[in-house]
C-alpha cells in the first residue's frame, strides 16, 4: 500500500515519520509532482495537481474537521473523502468556547481594562438565566461544546440542519426553526460547516434576531461572517461584543478594524488545533478498517458539504 502526504504550511517530515510508524506495512512519502500512483492521500489544502495526477486514489483523508477547501478542488466522482471526526479537537473547542462565554458573562474583559488603568472596582453579578447560549451546528464539535457550556448552568439551545436530541439542550432544526433559535439566544456560537448554504450566515438579518446585548463567538470559518454587518451592529449597541477566531483572510490584515475595535476579541485561528499524534492514529485506524471492509466515521457527503 502506498500513501502520499501533503499539507500546506505544515512541517511535512514529522507527519511522514508518524504515518510510517503507524502503518509499518505501507510506503508513505511526501507528495511531489509526478509521484507514483498511490492508494491513499493524507492532505490539508492540496493543490489541484495532486488530485489530477492521482485519479486512482481509493480515498483522501483531510487532516481537519472542515473540508471546504478540499471541496473547492475538482474531484473524481465517487472518490472517498474522509474528515477528522475529533482527534483531540472537540475538547480544545469546548475549552475555547467556555472561556469566551465566561469571559464575556463575568465581564473579565472589563476588569482587564480597568486593572490596566489602575482602577479597583466591582461589577454587579449577572444572572446566567439571562445569557442563553445558542450553538449553531451540532456535529461532533458542536455537541461537545453545548454539553460543556451547559455544565456551567447556562441555558443552552442548539441548531442543526437535521433534527438532533441532546439531553439538557433545547434543539432546533432546519431553516424553518432558525429564527426561533436566534430569538432564544443571547450568546451565539458558530460551529456549522462552511457550505454554499452557510456562507455569510452571520449577517445583519440573522444577528439582529439575537436577544439585545447579544454576543458572537465564531470558531468555524471566516466566510460565515459578514464583517461590516457585525461592526454595524456592535456600533449600534444591539450586539455587546464578539470573540473571533477565524477570518476571511488569514492572517488577519493589519489594517482590519477587528484589531482595534474595543468590543472585538481576536485570536489567531487557535480554538482547536490539529493534534498530530491523535490524527495519525485515527487515519491509520480508518485505513486499516477500510482494508477489512468495515465502515468508518467521517465520510464526507459532497452534496451536504461535510
């Protein structure tokens, strides 16, 4: 069995070495133009040339949960695409979102500014019941986030494309229930996959439906958010703030207003990083399962986009 590895802006050799160790009977190589035909490819944002030169691949494994970049390539019909279904990412995402929710709810951002100015003061405690958290997207990451936030006794609601049932979470589904979901939400967490249907989903219309004093946490993709619409709603006072980890252009351009807006907290796409050892173990296990004719998790439905 032959496996090719390619990942944009990533140190290649540790991945190749790790895949070789996890699959000792496979020939694992870093992809180069003109590479010999392989059985599988393990990739992140591969060039079109790799796909064009390897039409015989039995499957492509994406070293991330989001496959929007991969789906922009021209892919042979029927080629198996597989995404990560966790590999250590869900607990990171839960940590990040809980931190962002609590930082806003407890007004730790205000304390940070006041302490920096040498001011000793207290804020009136706020009621959790007045800060319902809405998780938009209830896949592996979204469900883990919703359950984690609920542990801090916030009311939690969730929205997904198809119906879900999660204990302790009030779930909404489909376009027909989006408006009710937004109306039940004060702190919105975006975790939907990026598809043609969800691009620009965080816009003036949807964000205006959040409860007054709403807060936005985007940890999915930058293209979900219409930047100018968010800024306008912040400046109008309808939204209280935002924590943004993903952006349309990354790194975020130095002149972008998000850097300096007092109500926007920027982090450099670090909410859930790919963990190499866990990812390699998952992919090696899935390749072995395919060899035994067994079903695997994370197979991408191209029509849905995830």
